[in-house]
C-alpha cells in the first residue's frame, strides 16, 4: 500500500464542538461551560490583544479590511466597521445589537460615525467593564449600552432592533442556526443581519491541515467552522431572505499575515515565558492560532466573507 493510500483523512463535521477533542477528551461542553470557556479566553488574552493588535481608537478584536487608501493596521480595523455599516445600510435612527461586542469597538464606532444607538452584549463581564470605560472615554456613553448576555438567549423583547451586527462572533455558536433564530426574533420586520467571519472551504483535511484547523478552533475557543453554503442555507432556513455574500478574503489576508509575522517575531519570548510558567494556557493557545490561521488562509482552507440578510417586512 502506498504512503498516500495510508494517509489519514480528517473530516470537519458541522454543528459539532471540536474543542471537546483536546480539552475534554470527548465529553461535550454544557451551554454554561461554552460561555465560560469563551469568556476565559478573552479575559486571559486581553493583554496579548492589547499589546499586539488593538489600540485606543479602534478597540478591535477582529481582522481588518484592506483596500486602496488603507495604509496602516489600525486604519484597516476601523475600515471593517465602515464596510459593514455601508453594507448593512445603517442609519442614524437605527438601534443596533452588537452580538459579541468584545470591548466595545464596533458599537462605539457606530455611535460616533453613524450616530445610531448600539447595545453590545458579550459573555465576559470583564469585557463589559472595558467597553463601558471605552464608551465614556470616546464620549458616546449616552448612545451605547453594554451588558453580559448570551447572543443565543438574550433578555430582549421581540423586534427590539433594526440591525443585528456580528463581527467574527457567530462562529461561537455550535449550531449557527441557534444564533440566526435569536437574531430573527430580535429584529424588527424589514431588519438586517450583518455578519462577517472565516468559513471552511471544504470538509476533508490531511493530518497537517487538520492540526492547523484544530489550533485555530482551540486557540480562539471556537467550536467549529461553517462553510459559506451552510451559513447561507441556515439563514434561509431560519426565515431570512435576500441573503447577500461578499467575498473579502483578499481584503483580510494582510491582517492574517501581520498576525503571523507578529507571532514569529515574539516566538523566543513566548517560548521563554512558557518555560518559566508565565503564560496561561489560553495565551499559549492564542499564540499557536496566530501561526495556524495564516496556514489555513494561505492554504485555501478558509475564506473570509461578509453576509447581509433581511427579515421580511
């Protein structure tokens, strides 16, 4: 039998929590454990993001959007907000739910540059505290509100929002349809869901590819990756119409490359601090993902897209 015939193939199934493979040895996370795991990742890695990724202006925990005229990392991060706002057609009279708001960057940008109201939710109480302080510093505390909530089960009444905004957050739902159903409930008739993220281009991987994918999932506490086709089908199944997909892989690659190079530059320090016990497990996993995410993008295993969908009027 040839070496190629012996090579093992791995399959990334939809709606399965792959963090369980390495973290729980097959035992599934409960809903509460999923929320705690996500919050712990961002709380433990805050200073890594603070020193290597975001600044006081962009407050961003996501990839940037690079296009003509964008010259710096910070500009690209801010430009992602602009692109999404334009794609969604957000107006000053709108009320936006920032589902997975992080430390408030997008909500604050929307309030400052569009003039709309924004409510940001996150499963991390520490992120809520950061977001509230950031809103005060940016002078928009009267137009933004932040609270701890799970975007799969929010405390808000039906039809509370004009827009549901999800920047690299819908990936945290094990079954993305659970997020779509809640977003649909929360949106007013004619309202808009706008989301962006990375999506799997195929389901089968060799061993090296699989390790890179698993490093990404475990490093960011993400359960799985949907494909573009699955994401769109899920939106339509949950009642959304006029689904628009915008390819943004090329506009994302410079950010992916920057993350990769930053990890290479800091590799000696990461290794030393890990040996000395000065790095938390989440920080070490987050470092690995900075290397792995470039492999999955550069290898064509993942593409980056923006989705816009409408709740029928």
